[in-house]
């Protein structure tokens, strides 16, 4: 390496884990001369290092990794391995980062100075905090191992695997033995041990004793990964206080109608509505889910009408939501679900709503006594349509999540129909409907 390149590593203010290789000055010139005599690194190496440093400074980590890899192919040494390990850490590839940093510490080509060794060891400890070290032993020795559908990459011949944090599906198979699977739940910064002894088939084939190393046991035809497809989601929701409008529309046809009554409306304020329920979600694809649920209101809806704040107890609401959800993955543990929801609503009348129903039925009885037919349809099922974002955090085999839903709710409380025949006959109807904007916050757990 030229003295110019050596000093450039020192001057680059990259981060706390600066990619400095040595000190500038006469000692750097001596080091460069010795290196040129002993290793005779290609001249293109220096140019690649300078380009990689520029990309690193600009936080273009994928580009920096590509350039460092090309430099490492020309001249592998402790310094460039350390640089690659730092880039992988920035890219959150903690397993690869830990492997490269460990190689940098053990490399004897352009070995790290004591100060660089200390910084590298500290970063290595941080990277290992986001990985799981698995010591694996299997029987028979010819067993092939796959992790999440890809061949296992062992660190050495003792069966040690370094895995990212999260859940992993391990598959073990060997000729003449029953294939087995295991699920590893990695929480980071820990070491686990696992022993797997495969069960011979009913008519096992003869297996000669082998001395294959773990590197030879990787499966070259990995199976599809095991993806859960059914989730139970208990959910607590809080519908925020809001306002709405009850509209009454009256129609009349016939000679006896006279002047048609005018339509009217009344504004109200609604209190908060806590809801408790559960959904069954089905994963059509890992990122696409459909679900059905049943939610019930814990309290009874309370409305205040007009400027006089006239209280009105409407009743308890039941909801049957159908949900479509698309999940944006942000790593092994974090996801952003985007939900589109429609729901069928049922209202169990409260004290005041029931009194209104009884009054309407009584009116119909009086009309019937006068020879006028009358019918009351109360509390027709309503609808809700809404959408909103959420956030989900995977914790072992449970995902904790929070969601925001915005939408519109529509209910028809009462419809009265009256009719009479004859020269002065008529037919009339009066419909009472309620529409309001809904904003709801919910917390849930996926099992």
C-alpha cells in the first residue's frame, strides 16, 4: 500500500469505529515499504480502498461493501476484513459482521494494532449481542442440515452455527432415517445447544460410517420454509369520543297526506366506547392476511343531544369485522401492518332506545285499532368501513401490536310504515338513521 493511501485511512472521519489503519509520518512510509516488499499487493488495491472509504463516508454501505470485497479478493488481510465487518454491522447483517470481525482478529496478514484490536473486539461483542450461537450435534454423522430452507453454514467442525435473532426452522434428514424438524427461538446474545438423533425408518438402509466434516453436510436441495398460516388475535379497542347526526326522513303518498312533513336531524356527542373481541387471521401469503372476528362493546353507548345535553342511552354494540391486511416487514422482529376493514354492526337496545321502540309499537297498535296497517322495524344491522396503519413487534412466538383505525359508521335505528286503503288512502314511512366518523385505537396479541 502507498504512503498516500495509508494516511488517507487516518484522515477519514468515518465514525466512532474509524477505519484508520496506522499513523501518518515516517513510520507509515516504512510500513508501506515493508508491505510492498513482503506482500506486493496489486496497485488496483489502493484505488479500491480509497473508493470504498468514500462510499463509507457517504453512508453508501452496499457500495462500500462491494468495493471492500473486490479489494479483499486482491489482498486479504486483517485491516480489510475489519472494514468489511464494520460495513456488515451498519447493514444489520450481524452474523456476517461477527464472522468477519473474528477473522480480522485472528489474521496475521497486516495484523491489527492494539488500539484497533480493542475497538474491533468491542464491536464484535455488540454484533454477537444480536446473534444466537447454536452448538449442534446430530446422529448419524451423514445427516444434512438446513436452516430456513438454506444449507447450514457451520463455523467449524464441531457443529457450531451463528444465526440472526428470531425464529428459525431447522430440518434434519439422512438416507434411511425419518426426517425431523426443530424450531429455534433466538433472543440474541445467547448460546444454545441442541442434540438431534434421527429415528431409523422401518426398513433402514445400510449406512457406512463416514468421517464427513460439517461443511460437507449442507443440503443442496432445501425444502420450502415452514410458514404459519393461522393466527388468533385477541384485541382490545377504544373508540374515541366523537359526534354524529341522527336524521329522520318522512315520506307520505296519497290523498290523506296533506302537506308532507319536513325531514329533520339532530346532532349529538358520543362518549368513548371500549370494545373487546378476537379475530381469526389466515395468511394467504406471508405478507397478506384475511380475517374474521367478533367484538362486543363493554359499556353502553351514551349520547348527549342538542345544546341541552339531553342524555340518551342507545345500547351495546356488537361488531363482526372482516379484515384484509398487508404487512410491511422491517426485519426479523418489526412489521407495519396496513389494514382495510368492513364490519357488520348489531345494536342491543339500551334503556332509552328500548323506550322509543315500545312507543313506536304502541303507536302501531293504535293505528291498527283505527283500521290502518302499521309495522315497525327497529335496529336494522348497520355497517362500518375503515382503514388504518399499525405496528407489530415479534416476541418469541407472540406478536404484540397496536393499530389505528379511521372510518365511518352507519346505523338505522327505526323504520315505521303505515298504510290505509280507500278514497282517502295513504302510505307513509319514517326512517331514523345515524351516521358518524369513527376513530379507534387498539392493542392486540397474535398467537
